[in-house]
């Protein structure tokens, strides 16, 4: 594995202690846990093991990963496992990518009420999609949805939106046939946007009336109902953005897309350029530019970089990937089996599990031989290591 020259963990290790001291009392327990996990990831603090080559005897240290879902280094393995489970769910049809975005006035409310408003975002968007798809004037079918929440823009600002991957069609209400969408059109985005807006605002007001929303700082006045209604008045007339991209070119393209989006965090290590006394320099996309060259470079003070990263820490236990319609819960297998039957598609190939699990350890850097574990060491301990053997330190664990 090629290690990035600069990582978010490097920034947190260097500047994290001072940031915690400066903002003591203003960081949640979840923020502190995420910072600690990223700082300790692939270090002796989490323990690890020693691997040795069966052929030449070279050995190396492999430290354990933190497996925190906000850690940029730990999402690759999680994404691979998740995608392997989803591959059998793909149908032999075109797939569409639909994005629902909250307007800025509502995003501000979401930031202070993450769990309830992000959950409402999922419910309103999925209901809008399922309702319009079931309407005989549009598709007239029950569709399947995989939805992923992202809370950031490219510059790590707060920008909550939901990405949806949707098959190009669905099962007819009577279950007798498959209803295909048009090749380059799934559902009308303006109709989706209007229903999304109505469902979301109606239920947001219900949450406010039930006392389930909290407000503080410059938004404290929104706790009063009239002020809350005045705040929402402009967005009731505004068009809510729903964006539908062209369909994917086959199931392989769907999986490639999902591998990039499902387990993404606010910023990947590969976007980082430099970290010094001037701050953190990183690449981002400026979507306001119409030209093809949207790649830009931004410099943020280190404290501001950390603050923006922590904006996107999700509430504990919050599910950021959800499935609806044909892909929901315990009915998923039966619905997919019926869909394949109606599409006259072969059932997915189920391979027998291998006698031994796949070995994801990189081969020996010296001779290419197979590496085996010869010692396991606990947290905050250092390995003994074979005496007299050639050594390679490796900070990634399988």
C-alpha cells in the first residue's frame, strides 16, 4: 500500500492537543473520540502484530487501525466489505443517481439538530421518491433505493445532501411485470423537489411543535414559533434542488461509484498538499465554475481545518447508508428474487466461502513472498521482533 505523504492524522497529532485545550468545554464526547481515534490509528497505541516472510525471513510491524467511520485511512476495507455484500443486489438494468440538497436556511437548523433533522432528510427524500415513482402518471411502480448521507461540500463546509442510487424501473403494483423507466429519464426533478419541500417542512414544523428541536447562539430566537415560521417563509417559495445524473453504464459502474461515495469522509488524505505554520493546504472542487477545470487550492488555518472536519462528525449510532422500497429490510431478498424473475435474469452466483479467508497482507517487499503473523502485541506495547532479522516498519494493518 502506498502511504500518502500527508494525512489528516498527521495534522491531528500535531495540532490536536492545542485545539482541545483551546476549545475545552465546547467539544462533545463524540468529537473527542473521533480525534483520539484518528490520532492513534496505525500506531503502537492500538497494538498490532509482527509479520515475517516465509521465504527470506524479513519482518515488519503492522499496527492496528482505529476502524472509526470518520477516519480517512479506515474506510477502504469497510467499503470493500460493504460492496461485496451489495454486489448480489444489482439488477440487470440501468441505474440512476439522484441528489437531494437542503437549502442553507434549513441546513443551519440541521447543524444544531443533527440526529433528528438528518433522519428527517432521509425520510422525506425516500418518501418523495417512492410516492412519485408509484404514481401511474410517472413510473407506476415500486422502486428500490440505496441512500447515502453526505454533510459536506468540497471545501468541508456544512452542506447536507443525500445521494441515491436507483434502478431504472420497478415492480408493478400487482407484482406481475417489471416497469422500465425511459433510458435517460427516471422521474421529474421539479415534481420531486416540490414534494420533498412539502414533506420536509411539514414534518420539521411538527418536530418544532413537539419540542424536539434545540437552538442556541445566534439561532436561539428560533425556539419561538413565530420566529421559526418567519425563518422558514423564504424557503417555502424557493425551489429545492433535486439533481438527476445520467444513468450509469452497467452494474460495474454502479459498484465503482458506490465504492467512492458510501464510505467517504469530509476530506481524503490524497487531497492534502501541505501542512506547515501557515496552515493546511488542500485541493477542492469549485462547483461555481462552469469550466471543466474546477480543481482549486485552498489554505485554511489549522484550527479552522480541524473545526471544519469536526462539523461532519455524525451522532453516535446514526446510520448514514439506508435502503428503501425493494431494498428495504427483511423483504429485500424476496423483492429482488421477484424482480429477477420478472426481468428473466439469472439469480446471482453464490460462491462457496473459501477454505481459508483471503489474505490482504501485502507481499514481502524484499522477495514477494507470503507474510505470516509471528507475534501479536497489545495496546501501548512494542513488539519484541525476531532477533537478527531484517526489519521493515509498516503502519498499515490488514
